[in-house]
């Protein structure tokens, strides 16, 4: 009898340990692969869930989606930032608890640019429209089918990723509601930006746009901040009463250091009712 009890105890402890491990695993970030017919390749994404996603009393709750470009680079810092800004643990409530999906790069020049630039070496530039189509017609439907998501979606991009984010905004992308463009490489499409601003659909007036500008030094002042100022002023001229757009200059941050603070500030802005 004692031996049977001992075996039963071991089994119960093993089951309890297995369950706790399983619950812990569900709360961890994990990676998934999604084949894209548009891009003709398989893309790797890292996904992070809110702390309460797997809590039994909240298994019917749905969450907004945050799509992050340059996923492998910015995933950890952005995931921690979102948890800090939204979780019950910190009680900041600057934004809703959200599902973060970070897309790892394959060819960022191809995926983040809408046009080609002539170069001495062969290049794959100009695939941005296809990459945005992958996000809106393949990735987002996959997420909405497999996870408890709300319709609200934010897109975050830095540098060339910031350029793609601006182009998604300018095109009136109906699948994305908030755009965070961190020190965008406007120089790439500078000559096309004004015509794109002139052609913005009226529906964009109700979407959030946050642009962060870094300090790249006096030598690059006209190549960076003035470009961002000019772009922002163009949007404000188009929609003079729009309170859903913001340009923020970080004097003490460089192009490489600005993403951390700008993502925090940008998420706070786009989650504020204006």
C-alpha cells in the first residue's frame, strides 16, 4: 500500500511539474514560420503575449496587434517596453495589453523600399509594396485566425523600416491603424514624398502617425531633421486640424540609440485619445 501511495505521489508530482512547465511555456515568447506566397519565401516571426493572455479568467479577451520591423534587433526591448506600459504588474496602463509580432529580416533593402536607386552593384530594392501586402493579406489574417486579436494594429519601423512605415501611412493602408516611424530614411524617396502627401486619402486623417527624429550631428542636420520637419509640415498642411500626428526630436539620441525611447514615447502617443 505504501509503495502504491509512493508511486501515486510521484505521478501526481510529475503531472503537477509538467503542467507548471506547460503553463510557463505558454507565457514565453516563441518563434513561428509563415510561408508567403506573395514573397515566395518563408518568413520567421517572434511573438510575445501579454502576461494575462493565458490566464483562465481572461481566455475570452482579445488584444491589439503590434507589428515590429527589424524584429530580431528590437524584439526584446520592445516586448519589455509593452509589458511595462500595459501589464497589471506595473499598473501604468499607458496602452492596452497587446500581442507583439516581430518580423525577422531576409532582405531589408528589398522589403523596406518602394523604389529602386541606381547602384554600381546589382540590388533587389523596391519590394516594399509586396512586403506590405504580405503583412496585410497573409500575416495579419494568420494572426487573427490563430490568436485572440482585436482589429487594431500598429506598425513600428526604424530607419528604412521607418520609411516603409511612412509609405504604409501615405498609401492609406486600411489594415493598420497606428504608425510609428523612428528616424525614417526619408532621403530614399524624398523627391516623391510631396506628391505622395498630396495624394493621401482623407481616411488617413483619422489614423495615428508618430515620427521620431534623432540628432545626427550638425553635418547631417539638413539631411535628417529638416527632411522630417518638411514631411511633417506637409502632412499638417494637408490636414491642419489633425491631432493624431506628432513629430518628436530627440536632441540627445543618435540614429542607433533613439529606438528605445522613441518606441516608448510613440506607443504612449498612439494609444492616447486625442
